[in-house]
């Protein structure tokens, strides 16, 4: 992406240089070149910010994996699927538990209808 932005900036600079030779279209071409430069500047800043955030997210994900004793190279889809499977199994076992449960998990257990 950054390479594409550099190309756009370069083309805008070329347009500016060429437009100096023809005063009839100078104003319009210079405005266009300035718009392209503004576009490039805006997206370069956003790409840099996204790169920073992505790097931070990858680091945080590796920290989570390490905390749970998993390899830092574990695929996120694989890991999240494993967590989902675990959570589903816990909820199912709570639903089948014949004993009274603490309030923090009791809501997961279906209420049996009262018979009269």
C-alpha cells in the first residue's frame, strides 16, 4: 500500500511539473495534483496507524496465548474455535448438573416446570 501511495505522489509531482509548461490548464492540473497529494498524505497516516495497531494486536494476542499456555504461533481461528468448543461444553455440563449451582452460573441451567 505504501508503495502505491508513493507512486501516486510521484505522478502528482509529474503532473505539476508538466502543467507548468501549459498555463491554460495549469490551475486545474495543479488543483488535481494537490488533491492527490492530500489523498496520499491522509492514507499514508492511516496506513501507518493501522500498522501500529496491527502490531499491538499481534503482540497482545501472543501474550494471551502464552498466558493460556499455548504456542505463540497458534492460528487465531483454531484457538477461538477451541475456546468456543470449551465454552459450549461447560454450558452443556452446567445444564446437566443435578446439584444446586451458584448464582453466577445457575441462570444457564434450564428451569424445570413445576408439576401440580
